[in-house]
C-alpha cells in the first residue's frame, strides 16, 4: 500500500519567532534577519494591478513616514514576479504620483506565503489573502491580521496597534478598547489580595480593583 | 542584485555603500547612517558587494577590496 506523507506546517502564532526567509524583492534579495533591530510590518496582497490592492499600496506609502518615526519598516508580498511588481509600482507612480518606497517580495515559489499561512484556499487557491504580520525588533510576531480579498485594510488601525504595542513594551501597561496615543492606559491587574487592597489607594482612576487606569 | 547592475556597475545605493566603506566605515549601522539608506538595504547590499568581491566580510564588519576601490575612483 502506498504511503501518503503530508507535510504539516504549523502557522505562525503570536509571541513566537517569525519564520525566517530569504526572498527576491524589488529591493534585491532580502532576509528576515536584515530587519533585526527594526519593527516590521510584513503584509501580503492578492495580486498586482488589482483595484483594492492599488488603493492599499497608496495608503501604505502614505503611512510610511509615520511608520519610520516609530522605527517600523514595511515589506509587501504577493505571488507575482519582480517584473510585475516593478511594472505595477511604476504605473502607480505614473498615474497617481505616489512612489512606493518599500520592498515587495516576489513569492513565485510560495515559500514565504506558505510559511506565514497567507494562502487561504477558501478565498483563493492561487492568491494570498490580505495578511498583516507585525513583527517586533527581536523578530517575534506581535500581531496577525487577516482581511478577505474584498476588504481593504485600515492603515490607522495598523498604526494604532503599533503605538499600543510599543507603549505596552515601554511602560508595562495594557491599552483599553479603542485606545489611542494620549489616552489613559490600563494598569496590569493585581495578583494578590494585598496588591488589590493597595491598588485602590494608589491614586489611579479605578472602576474597581481589577480595572484601573492611569495617564502616562 | 540591487547594488550591482547587470553590467557590473554599482547602482546609486551600491556606490554610496562603497564610498562609505572606502572612507573607513565598516559596520552596517555606520554605513546606513552615512549613506542615508535603511539598515535592511545596507545589510543586504553588503552581502551582494561581498559576493561580487567588492567587499570582504569579517564577522559583522566589512572592508572594501581593491576591486571595489577601482569602482569608486
């Protein structure tokens, strides 16, 4: 009886190291480790020369300066060729005046998109869905977002998540629903009864001992 | 290659990196700052320059070769 072997690839999860890769891009051959020390937004799009993707690339280019201020690099990906990426980004610049300043992976082999779980056969067997992986400066995955083919991404939400993660890292706090920079942050809940009793005396704005906020 | 054209000439970014190496800078971080290029581009570009024998890699630092110096005369 013929033995059928199936390779099981586990998908990346939050808090785990981002899968290493070496890939052909519009900025030459890049490795994940080239981004060490910077945060990285690795995102996939279904295909070049498509309408929603074009609006997204313009939007990513528009937030690029804001990302740079936060020490974040951008890296796009689709299963199109480098020539296609170059032709498309030149066309975007020619038609809209927007220069795409970040590299785009040409993942013809689908090695990177497979490692990152970017192809969802229920949506498309051949194209990557709209994934966003926020990877920190130590190359750990901190956020994963998946959007369907028909829904363009919200750039302000990506910026907000990065702000929240960097604020959390710098101050050992959490951020509440709809938080934005300047808003109060959540103080980590106490672990013991003693800490709970002390917490309510510490001058934080508390709903109760388990939900206290403070200004940074 | 992003630093060396198919004709074997350094691109604008390749040339900036070679000039930085020629001036004595050796780490990717120093070169990125001097050349005004993103660090990831410099790390990748220095690998290419080393593959093309235009730079030598020693651990995490690089130095320009004689062949590299010829290109930025």
